[in-house]
């Protein structure tokens, strides 16, 4: 996921290089963004990870 964020390349380009589907990589990138947001707001009421 970091490679997508830092490289300036598209998800499709990175996925092709890694040998994974672009849809899978997109989902992982999206989840990483959610996780980063959850980590910074975990102490706020009503926010954080869903179970």
C-alpha cells in the first residue's frame, strides 16, 4: 500500500508489478487509509474500528 502512496504510480501499475489484482490492491489501500484514520481517532467517542 505504501508503494502506491509514495510512488506516484497508479494502483493498476503497482498491482501488475506485484502480480496481484488491481481490485485487491485498491481494497487494501482503502483499508489502510481507514486504519490510519481509526488509529488517530480511536480515543474519540463514536469513532474507531467497527467490529
